[in-house]
C-alpha cells in the first residue's frame, strides 16, 4: 500500500457565505421562534488512501437542538464515489451523497456527535467534499434556523431482488461457528459478538451469511421442536447484524449431509423434518425486516442420487421451502429467498435445472446461489498446479460466464454464497504461493463486478482473526477491499531469486497490467529510477543488476527487500528480492508415523513434490498424478529444518519398494530423494 494519506478537515463556509445563508433562511422560513435551532460542524478524516481507493470517517457534531433522525449530505468535487459504508445508509445521485441514520444512531443530543465511515473510489485528485449539510442545513459552525438546501432522500422499500442482492456485495461468512457441531466454539472460533459484526461492517462488508446447523438442537418427531435457546441465539446474532446495517443470509447448513442427504432413501421422514424446521424458522423471523434473507439448504447432496436424480431432489426441497416461507405471512410474503443448485455446483446442467425451478415459481424475489473454490487442483495444490495459470483462469472465467448467462442476464440475481480456495488456512502455511493466490482473488473480484455476481467470502477463521479482530494477512485483505471497485495490476511472479555468492545479473518479470497504467517501482518511500534501477519494454519489467545488488544487501538467505510495482489503480504488486541456494536434503531413518527429511532450505520455499516407483508409475495417495497433494501428503517445517512425509502418504506406498521423490521449489530448484518404507520404518537416501 502507498504511504497513507492522513488528513483531517473541519469544514466551515466563510463568514460571508454563512451570513448570506442565514439571511436567506430568515426570509424563507418566517418566524424564527417556531423553528428548532440547527447548527453543526463536521470532521472529515481520510484514514487510508491507495491508488484508486480510500477509507474515510465522518464525525458530525450537533451544535443545535437535539435531533431525532439525521440525513447528512455532501457533493464530491472530483467525481469520487462511495463504494460501501457503515453506520449509515448511503444513497447517491451523481456527485451528491446522502448518508442517513440507522435505527440505533438516529438521535444526536445537543453537543453530541455521530460518526460513520466508508470506502470510496477516486481518480486524479482526492479532494475533500465542498461542504456538508445536516438535515438540509450547512455545517458551517453557526447555529440558527433551518435552511432550505435541497436534499435527496433515500429510496424507501420495494427493492427488487436484483437491487437487494447487489446491495449485499461484498459478503462475509461467519463460518465454523453456529454451523459447528458440538457448540458454537467447538471448531475453534469464539462466540459471535456485536463487536465482531461491527468490525466486519467497518471493513467494507455489506452482508453476512450466517450458516446454522440445527440437527443437534431439534427434538424428536413429529414436531421436531427447535430448542428455544438455540432459536433465541440465532435471532440475537441476526438482530445484531441488522443493527450494524449488515444484510443477513440465514440458512440450514450441515444438516445437508447429517440427515437431509437421506431424502431419496427415507423420503417421508426426512421431508417431514425439513418442513417442521423451516416452519419454525419462518414463523420466528416473519416480522424481521427485508434485509434478512433465507437460503433453503447449504450444498444439497443425496445418498445414491447424482446428476438429474439429485437435481430432482434439490428441486423438491427448494419448492417445499418456498411454499412454507411464502405461506407463513408477515414479511415472508416477499422476503428474498435463495435457492441452491445440487451441491451448489456451477456446471451447466446444474444451473439449467435450478433455472427451470425458478422459472416455474414465477416469483420476482428469488435468487440463485452457487459456491466457488476455483480449479480443484490449484485450490488444494495437487497435480503440479502451483500457479494461477491459463487453465485455472479458464475455469474461473467460465464459471462466472455461465452463471451470468443462465441467471443474471435473465434477471435472476446470483449469490456466490461461498468462495475462497480449499486448503488455505493459517494452520496450514505454504499450501499456496502467496502471489498466485492474490492473482486468483483479484480475478474473482473483477469477474464478480463484470458479471454482476454478489460474492460472500468463506471465512472459518483463516482470514479474520476473530480473537483480535485483525486480518491474518493485511495485504490479502487489501485485495479483497480494493477488488470490490477496481482491478489491481500483477506480474508473472512475486519474487526474484538471487544466489548468495557470485555475480548478480538482471532479472525480468512480465507485467499483467489488467487495463491499468504502470506507474513505476518503489522501495519503501523511495521511488526507483527507471533506466538505472529498472527498464520496461512492452510488458517486460527488468530489474538491473545494480539495483538488485543494492536491494540484496548482505545476501542473507530469505527475503532481503520488497519492492512495490504501482499501477494507476488498485493495490500495488509486491516483488520480493530473495537470496536462495539449492536446498540440501540429508539421509535419514525413522518411523512411518513421524518421518521427516532433514533439510537445509537455504532461503527457498517448497512448491510441490512428485513421487514415482522405479518403473515410472505414480506412488502415493493420488495414483492418477505423480504430484501429490500438499500438506495431506507432505509439508515443509522451515523452523525445524525438515520436510515431513505424512503417515497417510507412507501408508499408500507399497511396502519394500523404493520411491523416488522430487521436490520442486519456487526458485526453480529441484531436489531428489529416495525412500523405502518397510514394516513401519522409513529409510531415506539423499
């Protein structure tokens, strides 16, 4: 990120302008005594700024009589725009923005204040607004009668499904919490709090998906009564989120594989339980505002029923859900209802089946939902897919294109209810190369905007640390936040590797501009000199030997410097200058339950591992490829200086047969190693 642009501005009109406004107000409003005294000041603070985007906070100080309901209005001087905000309801017409109170912050006492914030976009110059108006009166630091400055009221009610789903972008899953088996904290996350939801809103999210697993809290048939304490807790979290101006998507989650999957084999009993569950949910929440939406079931799946048979069972659940909710009255008459495909899969046959269901319902307040975790081999790092290559990109582009063409283009909104990559977790470091992961995230943001799809990040604790309310990787979060409104430039890789000794030569990367202008390289706050430090020829960026020698410093193993490639918008692309030599593996003998190869990594990082028998056939758990799955079969322990071979991998190796392992590193280096597993003991030879 660029150096932060930190500035505050207390905005007042000059005294002459204030006097003119006061005179006009007196002439227009008549008897002064009949009007409440109004007056205000505004503190406008740009907290963070990067190319094309910024975060701002607005604090309004009430200098006049108490206020019960406020509307703050301003005009942008340079065509800036609010992308998403918090603690206020935002509407815009051209350069004019209105921020209106929410239910919990509508009152401002005399001498009191209210604050709200937003993420915005800009191009050229990011100047402060000309002036702010509170309920139509200019905030110039004076107190007097109301002025008649026109305001633009926000729209009221009657949103279409397309409008509501668009307003939910971006969304965030409160994963592995109310859906966890064994209790809300059983899967490692803390209890959901108001503070957590306020923080999620402050980070630019406009909606949450609230996964809830109900099975453990349901009584026996025929009533299948939900434990009142469980229903109360779910409602409490829903209400907290709505109070933070977060839309909520509430669902039936792991029940999909705990009992709903037996619909095809125990039809009547399963359907009766499903009907009872949704009847209770619909009744409890029927008087909640429209910002609460329902999702029929997470990832519907059925024992022994795939393809068209699975589609038919999915349709049956969706239709029963729709009938129950619509028939429950209250706000459920026109509440947004979200229907999944079979296993929320986005293959064309699954999309076509759901489209037929939705067409048959003829209900304008219905949306479709699918999940997306990317091209599976890349998502888990298997079969050698360690980079965001053409095949990974084609899978991503095709998914968004299909859902757009099937649904969005036909007026049916789409919610990508879960998206991320599989196996990415702070407890499993190294599965994905950081730069390649950022390219994937950047592309999802772009295609979501381009194809009109609302996305909801699946976060089970791997992105946001809910104990500290800090992102585990701030740079990654910046890609999420920026990607809502703009593209970011990238490059063919995020590192250049240098040897620890000998001459350093120039190194090149290919720029992926993504429609942006390349603006140069920075090291910290210092701009590198084009020509002396780097050259650009077409899309080829070349670091000179002199610049790399300076950046490498004492050439200690590992990252010696980080350079930013900045573009005309989005998040800068980071390039690490790394010193590394070929890793060295040592012979070892140990038990199959805990075998590890002594390894000198020498500054390098592991990409993947191949495993083959002497006859060239594949060894390990995945016999269809020589490249085994990262972490579940092998993993590096850089601190311990070992490469761990998991018991699962070794159990899949034929006893007594030598296996040649080839370890591939991101510098391009490889290292070969031979193991033989026999009788619970592994012998390894470098």
